C-alpha cells in the first residue's frame, strides 16, 4: 500500500539587526589627548572672550555670570572623558571651525554639544553648522544647520544636547572632510559660550531588517 504523502507549507520570519560593522573613524573625537590632535582648528575672530581650545571639565567661561541658570555656569561641560572643545565667542566676528577627514563607514554622525548666549538684540543670527567638504579641493558638498540663534535681546540656552545626529548615507563608503562651524557674523553683539564633545560615526539605531523564508515540507505517514 502506498503511503500517502502530506505536504505542508511553512513561512518563517527572522529578524536581525544589520550594521556596517562600525569602528572608530573619527580621530580624537572626545579630545582626550588634551589637544586638537587629528583636527584642524581655526578661530578667525580677532578677539574673543575664550578662544577656541580643548579644556578640562569645569573650566569656567570668562563671562559665565551672564547665564547663571545655564550648564555653563559651573564650567564648560564635558560629556565623555575629561575634556571637550569649547569657545566663548563674540569679539569682532568671524568663523570658528574644527574639521578632519574621515572615511564614512556608517550612517550617522553623532556628537554632544551645547551653547549659551547673552545677546544684545543687534546684528544677524549666529549659526552652528555641520559642513561636508571634498577632501581634494575643499569644495562644500553640503551644509546642515544645527542651530540658529536670532538676534533677540536676552539669554538663549540649549542646555546639554546628547547624541545630536546628522545623516551620512549620502557619503557612505567615501572619505569626506567633516567640519563643525560656528558663524559669528557681527562684532560685539553679546557674549556666548559653546562646547562640543563625543564625536563619532555610528550605526543607526533603527537598522532593523526582516528576512522572509518560505518553502514546502513533504511528510510520509507510516502505516
């Protein structure tokens, strides 16, 4: 007697997280050398209250008394290790930048930062941007505005921003120059302080991929 064959279809869903296997591609991203090693750092203001520098935790800004309710009242913040990059900008206007070339092996640029400003209500907005440049000729590829501080009288404070991210998928697999830029368009329009720390290239936390497998199983019943 022929044993009947029973067929059953199966459908399996397997969930897995996929990333590109990130490793550190930012050099000295938390400034733990105590200097700008790995970075190109420039402060084109002719004068400033606190020139761009790497500072240890709790170093007080020059005019911290102007923003007593800010995290800066107790010193320039540090979020990873014992140092951060910081500056107290006003002076005669200009650009403050730190930059380095990096191979983009994952999908997000992550960093911690913050700013506190006491503005006099004059001049143009102050800007904090992340720029991407061609490593060969320094051509600007794209610019992402992170914050714009309008010239309104009084204090503006961001607090400490943890894990700010910028999408890097457009540059995945290439080397670009990553530039953090603070734009101070006017002179003597009010003192301010800013810091940045814990800069890294990281995978997206939402990298969930579904794999679906289907097929047929054949079974024989014994008689």
